[in-house]
């Protein structure tokens, strides 16, 4: 199985996808006149705009839910694996994916808002919805929905569960199958409570854990702040093949930086739009800007903090892609001997500064980050099931999904880390291919919505969306939203 997954990954994650991801981000940055810079102040203002309703969640709840998907093992274990296989330069390419990807995140989230629908009393949306309504290609929409259910419901949760189990075993010496059972049962207790319970849980947990994690990492960085300039220089030199020691992984730095960057911040992947569509806002652009900002929080803040901590403490390994004469793995740098790539690097880095504390804290942080990410994956898979079964009233398919994901979480916990990551990468890559092609074909409504929003803001108004005013069709839900606001 591992060999088959590896072959499929090589096909999906070819150079073409790397170029597509970076190129799309650059293209949308130019088309939106680098909104990720121009509208930073507006992004802050919109974080707390809008209130939850019976149909949708608030902007902050949507942000928390999307961060639940973004801030996960990618920020702790993902950064470690990127550096392990791509060297320190991989961190730079993660930054590039985040900077340009912020514009991609805006486009996909805005499209999700424009073409959202109401199903069983709740706002639902995402790539399948905007592919059908915007592009008018039903088979493509159905294909994406099926791929999303498989990716978010089966392929991706195992990575999160595996990292949690691995981190807990490293810190507390608890068997992975035991922690797998506990995580699976807690997961079931929350998802059987519905979307609102997921939103409330992530709204409370994600900001607190992210702040605590960043503060502790910053303390570690400040302790050895004199090394930071050298570390930053190392990242840039390695990214552009100017560091002789890591020349063997120069090409891999780009590949792993982009791969782990997309896995972490999800820009263009097609997962975050599902959550963005659930927000109760007066204009699609509002949630588009909020989702752009969440990419910054994920990569430029949390991932950077992890990366700097690993490089400053030296607790990481960089694997030589060329095996030794005896077929054994060789290292270009080895600062974490006998530690496999993943959460172990981060635990070793924290333990080197706070002995006896780091491993425990990282295990706990991993649990909350990965757990909330699994909740986000459930919501994404459920949304696509809602798309495929929107003419049915029975919730049986959602219940089956909950049980299936509980089993997947158990299996992922006891799986080999390498296989779990390969399976997760396959899921990310498949969704990215379909979604990026879709938003490139369907970019116009999002760009028109941005222009309309900027025009209304310039006139001193709180922007309200009327699709007919800008020539956007098939956005029927906004007629209902507009009537409700008038009443």
C-alpha cells in the first residue's frame, strides 16, 4: 500500500502542481492589486464584524473554524518535516506560499460566499457549489465533492491523529492505540452535537492554544535572540542555493516548502471555502478578507515561530536525498539524533530549553491543534455530503460519516508516520488540482465583488451585496439575505 500511495503522490505532486500553486497566487496578487498588503487594516477590522444567526456563524467563529483547519500538525510536525527533507530553505518557500496564497484564499472564500446555499436551515458552500452555480459544470462539481469527502473524511484525518498519538507517546509513553481510542471518542461526542457545537468549541480553544504556543516559542527565541539574524540568513541562503551544506536539497526545498505550506495554510486547497461559506456577513468580500488574514496567522506567525525555534536550538535533521553505499540514510545536518522527522523535533527543541516541560506541552498543543483540525475536516466532508444529498432530508449519510471518521482516527493513530503523511499529502494534492483550476476559470465574480466592496467602502457605507448590481447570476441566496436585512 505504501508503494502505491508513493507512486500516486509523485504523480499528483509533480512540478506542475508546484508551479500552479505559486503561479496562481502571484496571478491573483496582481489581479487584486496585492490586496494582502492594501487591505491589512481592513482585515483586522473585519475580524469581529457580523454576528451569528440561526443560519450562519459570525466572522470570528468562521475565522476560528478555518484556523482550526489551518493551525494543526502542519504548524508543528509539518514545519519539521519540511526542514528535514528540504533543509532550512523550505521555510522561505512556505512564506512565499502564504504571501501569494493570501490572494488565492481571498478568491476562493469570496466565491464560496457568493454561491452559498441554505441546507437544513444552515448556510453551506464551497468549491462544489461554486463550480456548479458559477461554471455550470455539474459533473465537475460532483467530482470535486466526491474527492473532498474522500480527502477530508478519509485521507487527511489520519495525519492529525498520527501526530497526536506520536506526540503523546513521546511525552507520556502511552500506547498509540490507547490515545487513538480516547481521541476518537471525544471527536464523536462533539461532531454528533452539530456544526454550532463545533464552532463554539473551536472559537474557544483555537485562539487560546495558538497564543500560548506562540508565547512559549517566542520566549525560546528571545533567550537566544543573538542567533536569530544568522538563522534568518541561513533560511534565505538555503532557499536560493547559496548555502553549500544544503545544496543537495535545493530543489527539494521548493517542493517541500510549497507542499507543507499548502498543507498548513490551505490556500488554494479548497478546504477553507467550505467554512467561509458558513459566515453570516453582508458582503462576500468581508469573509474573503478575513480568510486571507488567517493564512498570515497560520504560516507567517505560527509556522515561522516553530521554524525559528528548531533552527535556533539546532534540534532538527536534514536528510541527504542520496543514500549511503550501504543503503543507509545519511544526513546533511543532524542535531536531533535518533529523532524521526515530525513532532519529535519540536519536542526536542522545547526540551532543550525547558527540560521536562517541552515534550509534555507540545503533546498537549498537538492534541488541541490536531483535534480542532479533525473537526474542520468533518465539517468539510459533511458539507460535500450535503451538496450531494441536498434534495434529501435524511441525516443518515452524515451519521455514517461520523462513524467512518472515528474509525479513520483510530487507524491513523496506530499507522506508520510516513504512510500517514503520504496519504494526507495525496488528499491535499487532489483537492488543490481541482480547486485551483476551478477558481482560475471562475475568478471574475470574486474580482467584481472586491471592486464593489471597495466602491461602497469609499462612499462611507457598510457594504451590502446585491449580485445583480455587478452582473453576477445564480447567487440566489443573496436575494433572501437582502430582503431579511430590509425587514
